[in-house]
C-alpha cells in the first residue's frame, strides 16, 4: 500500500498519454533513417568491391556476324594489347549472348535484329596499385581496333559513392534532428508535469524530500514512455522495412541496388528504443533538477 | 533550537512584511503565534519551516545557520520540522494512510515500520476507520487530523501549525491541542499560529505576538512556573518589541 512511488501520479495526466505516441513516431523516423544509412553503407561497399580495379573496353560490334572471324580478330587484337600492358591482370571479352543480355532492359528480350552491331565488351581487371596511363592505352587500342573505347568506371563509381554518402549524411542529420525534437518534447512534457503537480512537488520538498527523490519519479515515467514509445516506433519501422523489402523483390538489380541490413545494422536499430528511453530519462532528470534548484 | 537575528522579509519590491525579528526558541518550548490578519504569521512560519529565505538577517535552526547551509543539506533539517498547513495540503489521490506515511517514505523508512506507525497514529487521532479514505471524502476536521498526523509521524523536533483549529469545532480543537501538548511533553518544540483567544487562555502558554511586522512576546496570564519563554533581543523584555 505504501511501497510504490505514488506521490506524483504522472501517468494519469491527459496530455502525457500522447507522449509515447509522439516518441514512437520519432523513433519510427529515426529507425527508418538509420536503416537507410546502413543499407546504403552495404551498397557502397558492394559497389566499391565490384568496381575497384575494374574497367571495361568497348569494341565496335560486327553486324550480321557478331561472332564471326572479324569480331574475333578485334577481340584478339584488343585482349592481346591489354594483356601486354603493365598493371593489367586480366582481360576477358564477354560472350555475345551476355552482351545481348545486358541490353535486354532497354531493348527487350528475344532475337535482336542481326544487322544491329552490338558492341563487344571486354572486362579488364587492373592492379589497383598500378599507374596506368589510360589516355595512352586508349590511343593504342584505337590503333589496333579503330573505334575502341575505354570506359573507366572510377569516375562513375566516385560520383555514385559521393551521392550515396550525401544520402547517408542526410539520414544521420534526420536522426540528429529527431533526437533534438525528442529532447524538446521530453523537456516540454516534464515541465508540463511539474506545473500540473507543482503543489505536490512543493509539499514533498517542504517535508524533506531531496531533489533526487522527486526527480526519480519523473525519470521513471520518462523511462516508461521512452521505452514503450520506442518499441512501438521500432515495431512499425521493422514492418515498413519488411514491406519495402517485399516491394523491392521484383525490381531488377540493374535498376535498384540490393539494399540489405547486416547484423550491425539490426543491432543499431534495436538500440534506438533504448536510446530513446535513455534520452528521455536524462532529459527529464536534468529538467527536473534544474527546476527544483529554484526552490529554497 | 530556533534563532532569528535581525531577520527581515519583503516580497519583491514591496514593504517589509517582517522587520528586525530577533528571538530564540528553546528546545521543548510551546508558544502561540498571534497577530491580526496580514501581520506576517504565515511568513514567519514559512521562514521557520524553510519554505522561504529571509531578505536580510540570519536564521539558525538546530544549530545550523541557514544562510550558510548548502542546499543539499537542507532536506535533513526539514525532516526535523513537522508542519500543519492552514490548507492541509493533503494529496487527494492518496489515502489517509499514504498521506501520513509520506514523511517516513521520504526518509527511507521500511514499509513494515511505516504501516505499523501510521496505522497506530491514525488510530490515535481518531481515524482508525478512515485509513483508506481519500481526502475528498473526509470532512475538514478529519482532513485536519490527517494533516496533523502527517506532521508528527516523523517525531519532529519542531512542530509548526498554522491555524490548526481553524476548520474544526471547539471540542476537536481542544483535542488536537492536547495532542500537541503530549508531543511537547516528549520534547517537541511547538509553535501554533492561531486567532483563537479561548484556546490561548485555556492552555496558558506564552504568546509570540506579531503586529506590523514586529514581534513581542507575552507570558500567559496564568503561566506555568517552569515555562520556557522565547527570548527576545537583549534590549527587549516581555511584552516589548523584538
């Protein structure tokens, strides 16, 4: 009967019943932003792994006989030159069928017109430490196979990675803004609670309660709504991520990179409700202690 | 026990409500605090139960100078003071038992001890059958007794009561005053602010009289021979200004 901390019935305040919902909404936004950041992290790593030290050489295709002698001669000349170049580890021409498959998203599946000169693609792996003069290499390739062109993936990659990093930064800024908003909400809620229970707080103070004793009640309440709101927000975020994963399942990977979360990301997401509870507790405590210092 | 030295109190930029109060209450003394409305009785009590700080002067409680005491050291001093507020200040969402238990809970007493002591005290003030009642369901007299029980549950060294009989009939008022006398007998220093002249004359205790912010002390017409009377400043005497 007298064992519970019942002096301050904070949970009964009408306006405070909405606080877990607001915290839940914030955690939802923060969790989605964080998930996006982590998913992009994996994608960036994937892009870097796939494209680092790689470039492609595009040779003009041969209409009517894409796999005929002339085409093979161009391949041999280009591959031969590439393999003689210092720093080139391998050079492999893609089979004609694979080159065709790469065009399917744009030209559709099925038999392509035979008079369409589909370019020959040569995958080249270079030593990342080697200093290759691509301008000179391009010129020599042009000499042996007129119309040959080097596609250096580095520029494309760096722009893509920069874009992804900016998106990641935006995600982190969103998390930060949500955290600041959460602190503001907790400060507001705590102050409102202190105002509506001013007489009780003053009485507790006058009969000898230490500031910590009074603050503890607010901290416990903040833990309660921080955690419950946080779990609610996280549950909604996980549902949303699941729905997005389902929706993305049918999308071609050539158009949309595979966005997946690793264990670290899931652990980070699970920490969001804990962080929200912690932020709520610390903020409530500081707000109450600061206000109580005004009492004599 | 309580020592005031040239204490003055004003609110904001207004006039001084209390002026140059200098007095000392000895342990175990019993005083009535009287004076017309607005004389500063409640303000003086607030200074004594450390709800306010003086504008000037020095207050010493239980041997500690309040102005020099760190804020974090004040709660233990407050726990040595029991206060009966004029407006009771009971928490409506708590039962009578929980209200009375508050000082013990705050002091960190064990649950078993709290329940035993509180039930006993509520029975003593005649509320044995009301321990689970919430204040809104109690009469003013019953609320007053709950407030008194809360004030004395921690066996305070100093008991301050602001018009404790203002909301109850004479019989109940006398009963409560007898309760205060019992506490006083076991060493509690008591100061009771009241307008009720009949109580003062019935109990024959010295009177601290406030008027226009100044304090005088008056012995009871039929004083007790061993009565401890508040000491005023060196140049003051019984019935003179503090």
